[in-house]
């Protein structure tokens, strides 16, 4: 479990930090609080470079949307995919297997997650 660490307040920089940056920081803080992100000890030589890594547990929890955005847009746009939203799992199984045969990088588990997620889109 991660202790009650927190970040220093922004002080006079408050006005100069874009809201989206603040929102991202809040998200990261929440993840740290939940133990989803591993924070390196300050005396780690790689601190700040390699030490912001999602915990193994978080990595296991696969997100269909993230997988589609990452692995399914290598050869064509997302529009090719969104145009087919509303189709069922049988349709997507056929498509995803066809895409894997074409070269999409998905292992067995990721394939299942992606098919389920696509079939849940309307
Ligand atoms: C290695 C390249 C590649 C990747 C990665 C890829 N596709 Fe495709 N995709 C294609 C090609 C080429 C076509 C057009 C050929 C065709 O129409 O069969 C296509 C067409 C499609 C179509 C249109 C329907 C069809 O059969 O024409 C859909 C839907 C689709 N892809 C979904 C996906 C999904 C979902 C993923 C991620 C799992 C993905 N693609 C990843 C190459 C790729």
C-alpha cells in the first residue's frame, strides 16, 4: 500500500497551469492513492525517468477501448471501425480474426477483450 504522499501545492504557479494538466495530475494522484501506480523511492537512481510505472495489477486489467485505439488504428482510421458499431459479437469475431490474420497485434486474451468491447458499442 502506498502511504499518504501528496504533491506540493502549486502556490503562485496556480494560474499558469492549464486545467487539463491539473486534471491529469489529479487522476494520477487518485491512481497512486488506489495503489494502481507504483511510485519509486526518492533514492532510486531512475527516479522520475523509469519509475512511474503502472502496477502489474493495473496492467492486467485490460481496457477494450484502449486496445482498439492502440492496435486497431495502425493500418486504417478508427472510422473504419466506428462505422460498424452496433454489430454483434459474431460479426466482430469474424472481423477481428480477419484483422489478426492481416497483422493486427492481439494475443488471445486481448482478442477476447476487444471483441467484447466492440460488440458493446452502439
Ligand atoms: C495490419 C493492418 C490492420 C490492422 C492492425 C487492423 N486492420 Fe482493420 N483492416 C485492414 C485492411 C487492409 C482492411 C481493408 C480490407 C478489407 O476490407 O478486408 C481493414 C478493414 C477493416 C474493417 C472494415 C470491414 C472490412 O472487412 O472491410 C473493419 C471494421 C476493421 N478493419 C476493423 C479492425 C479492427 C477492429 C482492428 C483491431 C482489432 C483492425 N481493423 C486492425 C487492416 C488492418
